């Protein structure tokens, strides 16, 4: 009897399972109660197993009991709705169907479609906005399924002025921007957006305001800058939407007689400015419809003296062939170097024209011999271009001092030549306090080199023979150089 009851129960169970068709789908997205959904919202659910001809039936309705629903069918586990009404709550559900029949309907979820478009850029109440500006809305690009975006722009928030503009922006699902150009400077602008497809239109977005810039900022040189080059580069803010810039530079802060220059760049060079002069400058931007106000006025003062570097002021023990160094400036043609043994440069100063260099420093090696030992010298530098020159500015001093055999005076007194006049066979004597090398050069009176010898000295008295008997009778010069010391002796050959 128990066996019969078991078999009867098993048969009943198999009968129940035999009636089961496809499983009921589980909804995935959008989440229940989701807001701000696009009119072509993607409905997604988990797929279920079934026969080859398995498909899904979808119902979308504005009522929870699915009165007069939208009916959709798909063979995959998601589907996009199409042109749903804006600002509307929808209910949706899904069931699976195959050859054996249909599953139960899934649980019901709801979502609400977008009511208004959200604005993004420029920020609400933004200021100093460029006259060319990209309006952007729905930055996350959630509002899809749109045919057009309707954009309104005006100077008043009622969108009723003579300057009112409306733009219909076609949307392919990724276009959520519109570029405005040549807006008036220093002007309030109000804007709003709504979305449109063939069946419905959203309400207008919130109205946002932005204000275009009235003027802009100067950058370099900084206001009240000192020691600026005479080819000063003027730099200011670049304005998106400006066709060109006007700038003025003058020594008069009121620009009474100033010339006006034009450029399409955000910078310009003021060339050949006068040295030691205070200049004032300002800039204006414009396009075909309007112009900004002049910027605030900046000033700068050009350099009027060269900064000396080497030899340091008061330096001693300097070479007879010193190197001079100073800071370079741009926008000039050359430098003038003066050297003298009096601080007022009143005797007979050495005057050298020094070309400009590309580096930050100028180095000039003085050819020689031009200086005397044991003398204090003074030096100064100025810069020149076609229309002006700097002042002399700083005057620095240095002293040329040689020691021992390196002193020309000592070298001259310790060097002896005999017999002189002679027949061309001379004896040279030279006393040295330390070992070293003396370079001997014999020249004729026009400076042509006839003989060159290096003489290795020992400490104490040094003696050697100079044999130039092959030379014709006449007067010759013997140049002795030890380190920085140079002395010239006269030789006379007689027959």
C-alpha cells in the first residue's frame, strides 16, 4: 500500500514539472524607481534557458496594471525603448516565451523619464567668460534618443530682447554642446535648453546666466618692473574670440599722444626703447561685433646701466691681459668698454667696441700689451642702439701687480745683453728668483718674427748665447715674455 502511494506521488510530481515552460526573467536595469532616464532607455534583464526559438515579451505602461501597454519583443536579454514621453513614470515587466509556452511575468519595476536637461558649462553666474564660448549640457550624456536640442540665448532672462537667438542642435546621441561666437564684451547672457523628439518635448531647463569679460589682465612685464631691456616683450591674456589686439605704449600715463599698434597675437615687442625711461602700456581686444575696455595700465622702467661682474671692484693682482665680464642685455647693437688709470677717464682712456652675445654674460679679453704693471685701472661699460645709449653707471677699479720675475719692471732690470751693439753674437744674462720659462722672440723693426726660443730658467743667474750673426747689420727688437710679464730690448748689429 505504501509503495502505491509513493508511485502516485512521484507521478504527480513529474506531471507538475512537465507543465513548467521557460523560467521567469530577473530584471537588471534600470533600477526600480530610477529617475532621469532617457526616452530610449535601455531595459535589461538576465537571460534564461529555453528552446531555440526563445524570445522575450516586454510591456511598458504608464499604469501599474499595464492598461494599454507598449508591447515589445526581442530575442536577446535587453532592448531600447523608443521615444517615450518626457517627465513620465513608466512601469515595465518581461516574460520568456518558447515553443512550450510563456513564463510568468517578472516583477514590475518603474522608472521616470527625464523632465529637464541639466546645464553644465559655463557655470551658473560665471563671469569673465570669453566671447567665444562652448555651451555644454547633460555632461554625463545620459539624455539619448533625442532628435534636437533647442537652445535659447538672450541678454534678458525673459528671452524677449531684439538680441534673442534660438538654435536647434541636431543630436546623434553624443552632441550636447553648441559654440557661441562674437558675443558682446561685458554683457550678461542668459541661456536654457530643452530636448525634442518627434513625440514630445521636455520642459525648459533652469535658466543660467554668465557674463562675458569686460577687460583682461596684463602679464609681463610685471607692473612697476625695473631694469627692463629696450626690446621689451609685452604679454597679456589670450582671449578666445578676439580677432586682434590693440596696444599702446607711452611715457605719458594718460597716453595723450600715444600711437596705437595692432597684433593678432597675445604678445608684442616694443623695440628700441630709450634707456632709463619709464613706460606705460595697455591693451584692448576686439572682434567684428565689439571691443573690450582698455586693460589696467602697467608701467616698467628700462635699464640704464650695465651690471659689471669681473674683474671685481678693487681686485688686485690682475693680469696684464685681463678679461672683462658683465651681464648682457638684449635689444642693443653693441657695448662700449672704457679703461683708464684715472677714475674720471680724463687721461687717454682705452676705448673698445664690444659686439653683443647670445648668452646671459658678455666676456671680453683685452688684447695686449695695453696695460702697465703696478697701476690701478678703472673700467666702465655702456650699451648702445641706433637711438640711445645707457649711462656709464658703475665704475670699478682693479690693480695690475706682478711679482718676482713676472713683474715687467723686474724683468727689464734683471735682463742684460752684451755686447750691445755687437757683431751678432750676444750674451744674455737673466736673474730669476724661481725656475721658469722665458719666451724669446727676435723681430725686425716692422714686427716680422726672425727667431723664437724658449729659455728654461733655473733659480739664480742664468746665461746663454744668442747667435744671429747671419743677420745683416741693423737694429732689431728682442721680446722677452715670462708668464704675464713682457719686456722688449733693442739689439744693434754692427759690422
